[in-house]
């Protein structure tokens, strides 16, 4: 390695006033250490992206920049655009002024010390470095079960995702330039980044408890995120509908033949149970299939409008 390269940290923030000062302090210490060891350039910055917070998050970001512009920068979005859009907004803002960028959440659950290994892997020639959890011991049984089921189900559905990887990753300038070519509105970065290709690797770390504040991903948002990931990167649910329809058609033909034979030999009995069950089963399957198709139609509707994924109100960087 000759000259150290410029690293920009992109940290999306939504109502993170309780943790932001601690996060900035720890990241600053890490940057000082990396600069002293000649691993990153002095031009490197930590960029906090305010995703329409309702508390004093932006005021804290602004004060951090004013007091120490050599470390901290900020992006203020005009409205709440969502976590994935906030991450993308930060990356697209810094892609032309950095050599590499790392994304991580502001809650300090991702291990900051893993940044060293990420940068080393980058200098080894990797264009993407994924931060992967080595265990889920800190999660509840329900959280662990649902999360692991999600990754396995995504694999079954054909989406190329890194198991136990969220949005803690390093990407090179070249990867960021290619990421800018992805124009879809329905963002699922965990699936988009592996599609870009280039040489990549993973580093493993232990995820910590949230330092302060509340999780911004309750069960409802997690389910919506999972549905978005599946429908954005796989058409298998649509193919399953075709398969299911074929199976049900075959069963219907067999049932018709059976009913006809029973009627002929005189063993049929009057009753509504089988009829009602059949109606409810077919009706339920039809509604389920229409719902899945509706998800895809909704995705198409959002894409063809081509509305901006985020709007930047202000970018402070000196």
C-alpha cells in the first residue's frame, strides 16, 4: 500500500438523538486510529444521514459538523424516505469523493472494530466486504428463528443474499458507480449489491445489544421488508401460483371422477361439509394468489412512476 485512500462512513439516522453522540465519539476514535496507522486518508469523513427524524437528530449532526468538520459531515433528507433509501442517499452523495464507503447503522450493534478488517480486505483487492454476524446469541428465540428463516427462504426463492448479513458492508468507488445504475424504486440493498459482482469477501463479528433508544424495525416493518425483498428479487412466487393452479386443477378432475363413480354405484350421501370445505379452500387459494399477483402489480406501479427515491435538503461537508 502506498498512499492511504479516502474512507467515508455512511450512517443512516432516524430519531437517534439518544445514541448519536456516543456513536460519533466511537467512530471518531476509530478514524483517528486508522489515520495514525496510515490505513485511511486524512480526507476521510463520517457522514450521518438524517432520514426525516422528528427529534433533534439533525441538530446534533449539524453541531458535530460545525465543531469538528475534519471528521463529521451530514446529509439531511427533505422527508422520511426509509432506511434503504437513506443508505442509498448517503452512498450516492459521497460516491465521487471517496475511494471506499462503509455503511452501518447508528445504534452501535455493529462492531466498530470490524472496520479495520474491512479496510484490510479492501487493500487486499476486494471490491465488496460484507460484515456477517457469527452468531445470534443476543437475539430472542423468535427474532433468531424469523431472521434465519428469512435468509433461508430468500435462498429458496432464488435471491442471492449473504446469510446473516444486514447492511454493514464496505464498497469500493467502482462498486458505487455500478450501484448508481440500478434505478429501481423498491430497494433491497442486500440483494442488489451481490448482483453487481466483483471480488468480494466476508468478515465476521459479534453483534452487540442496542446502545440506547428503540429499534426502528418492529415486527410489522420486518415483515414488510421481507415481502419487499422477495418480490423485488424473485418471480418464484408467481411460478408457484402456476404450479398450485395446476395441482388444484388435477385434484378437481380426480374429485369429479370420484364423485361421478360414487354416484353411479349408489354410495353417495347428501351433505354440505365437503362442498363447503371445497368452496372455502378454492376461495382462499384464489385470494392468496390474487394477493401475490397484487404485490407484483404494486411494484410495477411504483417503478413506472419513476418518482425520486429520496430528496436531499442539505449536504454539509468541508
